[in-house]
């Protein structure tokens, strides 16, 4: 596993990032990366997270290692909180107005966050609808 960790650190150094902080949480299969590159990096973090995750997946397959969850500058952690808050607010509105709400298109992981968050609510139900990149969550009131 040390070889795998070294590869990830070298990847950032090779990419020209100044002093990247890379933390591996082996128990939770998570890699947290912190880049101090100024404001310009903010607009590229979503793309960078996806691309790094793809590379990590390839490294893991090569090393016969398990999948790792990748986050850069807490982008995913912050996004998860926003998605959960969106789900809660939408559920409150569905109950108040007694009509369904269709949320914006999201990836499978984000849709799952919504389904899990609202599964404990007896007054609403969630369903994913649509195909491909247009797939979204619809929240409906339970009469």
C-alpha cells in the first residue's frame, strides 16, 4: 500500500502542484488532498476530483487494491452537505404544498444521498427518473 500512496503523491508533484498535502485513511478507504494553489483552483476542483478518482481507480486495479473515495479541498464533503440540505428543504416544501418536486439532474452518488436522507421520512417518497445525465430525483408526498 505504501507504493500506492507514493504514486498518488508523485502524481501531484509531477503535475506541478506546490506542496500538496495528501492524507490516506486506509480504514475508511479515503484519500483527502489539500492544494494551496490560490483562487484559480476552485473552478477546476470538480473536474480534478473526477479525473483524480479515475486515475486512483486505475492505480488501485493495477495494485489489486480496493477502491478509494477521493476528495480535494473538502469539495465532496461540502457538496454532500449542500445536497442533504437541498433534500431536506425540498421535502419540507413537498409536504407543505402537497405536490411533487423534481430536483436537478445529479450523478448516482448524489441521488443516493437524497434517497438515504429522506428514507426515514414517512411523509415523502423518492424515486429516480430519467436516463443518463438527465436522471434526477423526484420527491412526492405520501397521502
